[in-house]
């Protein structure tokens, strides 16, 4: 989306490579998600758009293990925007400089 890449929940069959973080203290999960939700704008002020939605997905680690994790999907139209062909946003960002 211009200078920053986004992921969408559209089932395109593409893989998105990224980072997976483990919350060591499960009791802190709700606090951490609230902080991330605020950062990602899930609860905007009146009149502001909601750009992301949070959802549970099944991820696969490099070792092949499946892990259920939260992801923030972009929640707006992306038709006509460039696609990151390499599956890895760092490749995309590296090619922009």
C-alpha cells in the first residue's frame, strides 16, 4: 500500500513469510493484544477508518510445526496494488532502497 506492505485475508494461495512471537506469560496475552489492537487502530475514534482486523490463523514454522497465531489483516481494498512475489516483505523493502 504505497510505502508499506500489507497482508490480506483473501485466499490467494500465496504464502506470507514473517515473524512469529511467543508470549511467555499467557496471563499477559490480553494486555499485549490490547496494546497491539490500539497500535493497529482496531478501535478508532469516531469518524476514523478501521484499517486492520485481527484473526487467528494456522501458521507453519521453518521446522514444519503448525502453530495457531494472531495476525492483523489489512481491511481495505487492494485491487490494482502491487503484489510481493517473493512472499517475504523484507525482500520487497530491500528492493525499494
